[in-house]
C-alpha cells in the first residue's frame, strides 16, 4: 500500500500545466507526509535537478520514500526512484527503481533508445535483461508527470474527461494509465486553503484497493500544478498523503486568504 501511494505521488508530481508558463525548474523539492489510519506512516520527497546524458540536456528527478517511527516496526520501506528525461522533448532516457519493502526488493534500470524504438530493462537483482518495444510517446513513471505538466492545459479540461498515457516502469511491460478529471475543489492544508483540480486515477481493484475508483488526487490550481493531497480506500483501511513542504518552485504557491 505504501509503495502504491509513493508511485501515485511521483506520477502526479504536478500533473497539468497552464497558460504555457513553465511549471517547474531545477531545484524544485517537494515533501509529502503519508498517513495510514492514525499513524504517521512515512515521508516521500521529490527533487529535480539539471544534468546531461551523452551531451543531451536532461532533467534528473529523484523520488525517495521511507517509513518512519512506529509504522516502521510493522512494515519497513526504503524506496528510491530516478528518471532522466529530455529538457527539450520530455522523453525519458533512463529510469531507475530500487526498492526494499518489508523484505520485498527490486533493483531495475531502464535505458530508452528512441531512435531504435526499444527499451533495455536490466534486472540487476536477478542478472537479467529484457528488450521491450516502445513507441514515441511512452513515458516512465516519473517523466510522465513532468510531460503532462508541460504539455496539457487544465483550463481546457471538462468535467469527467479522461486522459490516457502509456508508461514503462517495471518488468511487466508497457502499462496504460488512465485519469479522470472531476472538477475544482477548495481544501484545507497546513499552508491554508488551496484551490485544487480534483482527479480520479484508475487502479486495479482486488488485492490492495477496494475498487477501480479508490484513489482521489488534488492538484494545486496554480502555475506549479503540484499534488496537494491523495486519498485511497484500501482493501483494509485507508491511506492519505498531504503536501508537507516545498522549496524552489517555479511559481508562487497560491493560497486563498480568508
């Protein structure tokens, strides 16, 4: 459950852009506090910097998630996700997933070759490699969020409109992600009232989630488009993640003054 919430936070680090204004810049840092029931279960962070891969200017985003305090006694989590994606075209060039969740571990690297239409997935833990066909619009788990942030205008969305995108971030192959827009809502946060766009990411029901529409996401209705809150109804209990801190935003974080 913890892993899935961290995944969603990464995927929705800012979601949709507006008015062609830059929504992010190198140095952006976001922190989220994750609660499971009454427990402060963990924290997750996202940090964006600027790098180069084979002389290509790329953004490098690192996502970390760890359980803390009392929750770590029951389920210890230490996850790291990284993505390198083009500053000009938004395409992913490298993706890294290294996780340890209560003894369940994965250590994967994906190298994207867009000229050949192929991705090489290296399973470092099991010493295996997989060649996966890709098309020009495939994103990884993290680059997808920034791509959406740069290429979509939330002002154009209509209530109940859906968006789909192909993503590759695991050895399960290309995954079709689906998101429904639910409209606007003002929510209370530790920073004050924030007007948000509300979304419904579709998930697989059964083992973890109660049903396909168990997740709800709130994204700030400003030029940054950062996730402010996520709620999920699980097969057992519920989980909530809230924005807890930020630094280096491209634009002012919009707070509604009473």
